[in-house]
C-alpha cells in the first residue's frame, strides 16, 4: 500500500469549522485507488510520499460550454459523433470530468436534433473521457435588450407550449435552463422546469433586484455568467448579483478570463459569494483551435488571445479551458483553495445539493487517474494543476 502525506483537500470557502483538518494522509492501493484518508496532526512526521501541502481534488465540471474543435453544440448532426467524442477526450486532458453541453438560442428543429445527438453520445462512455451531463439550454426565453450574441430571430416569449415544443420527449436530457425571469410567462415555465428536476438560471436579463427575488422565490437557483448580460452592481439599484449574494444559496456562474469580467470585480465577487461561486468556461466552437477567423452558425467569430467576438465587436465567449479560469482567479485574489473549489466542487453542488459535504468519503475508491493535484507557488502566486496519477 502506497502512502501519500501532507495532502490538502479543498475546503468550502469561508468555512468556520475549526476542527476541519488541513492535512491528510492517503493510502493508495496497487491500482492507484484511494483506500483510506486519515487526518494528520499539525507538524506530524509520517513516512510516505510528501505532497508538501498540494491539494487533491475531483476534476473540473463545466456547466457552460458551447462546443469545441470546430463543433457548435446547437449544430450537431449524427455524423459529428466521432468529433464530439474526440472533443470529450480533449476535455479530459484539460482536466474536465463532465460538461453540461450548452445550446444557445436557435431554431426548434436544430435544437431537438442536437439533443438527440447528445443523447446518443452519452451511451458511449470510456475511461479517461469527459462525460456528458444533461444539456444547458441558454435561451430562448431571454430579454431582447440583453441578448448579447444570441440571434434575435430565435428569441421566444416564455410559455409552456414553447417549452414543450423544444424539450418535449427530451425532458430527462436537460440539466439546466437559462432564462429572463422578469418576462411575462416565465413563472409558469420556471415551475414546470423545477417539476422536471431541471435547474433554472437567471441570465440575459434586465431583472431588477425585486424581479430577481421573485425569480428566486419561484425556483431560480443560479446566475448565468454573473455581470454579463444583466444589470450590474449599483448603490441604488443592487440588481440580481447583489440579491443573489444576499440570499446566500444562489450559485453564481463566472467567466474568469479577465475580459468578460475585470479581475478586480471577479475577486470582489469571489469574496462576496464564497462557496456560491461557480467557474464556467463559456467556451465556443473554436475551443482547442488556433486564434483567427471561425464560423459560428451563419456568422463569423474573431478569436484573439482566447477571446471570441462577432464581427460587430459583440463579446461572444472564449476558447480558454475551464481550469485556466481557476488559475487566473487564484492569481488575482490569492485564494487558491477557493478557486479550486469554484471549478471542481461548486458546480457539482448546482446539480446535486451538498455533493461535496463529505469530500473525504467521496474520494475513497476513486483512482488517482481521475483526480487532480494542485500546487500553489508561494513566491510567484501561481496555481498549477496536473492529473494526480
């Protein structure tokens, strides 16, 4: 049995339990599976492989990723399955265990076709391959004034009929839906989605603080890419961001590329949100490809240093891996453990409450090949990761 000492497990940000151990000893069997985790006493000396305070965590989970390797998820065809599986292999190499493939606003027919392709792809599971969670439908029930890069012609007023036209028969294939809760008809849609056990996120919205509260009361449990495509913080108009922080149990998605949200505001949100913060990539079809000009439906995407814009300058997304966001956020705010949490454990709790409540229990039986090892450079304030095996 192999022993690894001085290992840290990511703790819930701002947790106040003084009894929570900081360092652990891990026993690993010959198959590299974790047999046991034992808290270590402060300053204890123990024989074994010393990780010197590196963190061990599950891999990342990305709740908002729109495609990659040239594939846009809303445009999937059956013939795209091999390339989709190749993308899932790439995501695993990039430290991501699971994604909620995001389908931005589009026509009904391609949306349903994409859901069918994703349904088929979920059956092709392989070791060391990122797996597909239920889809994230970003639209079409969005505020036109905050639509961003979503095509206007496919936006739709919320109604149960419009919802059923899009997801009827695919209800079990959906994990998350983003909508503007202030729109007329949104309350009934939110209620229906919650009955289907589908999480609902506020996004692409003009909601005031009061309208956001109403949305939370109806069942909204997340903000989609906080600050972007929604009212910001203002001392006389707190908006949905401030209300989500005040509620204390609303997940707050963040694109931590430094462009969608200024690093200072990203750090401020991390301090305000604590364990509510959830990092997302918002990666588009050019993920994994070089910068330059790329096609996105009938439009052109201009990619420069990982940032994607339409030809009119509209910010559309990124091509940066999810874990790059954790690295950047940690470097801006000097909170590496909280940044690891936001990319790996917080997104799990969006889909399953208290998924990280007993992390040490969840890790027993896991292979190091399926986990991440993180190191924080105290001198250069840089976070890095690698597969733990």
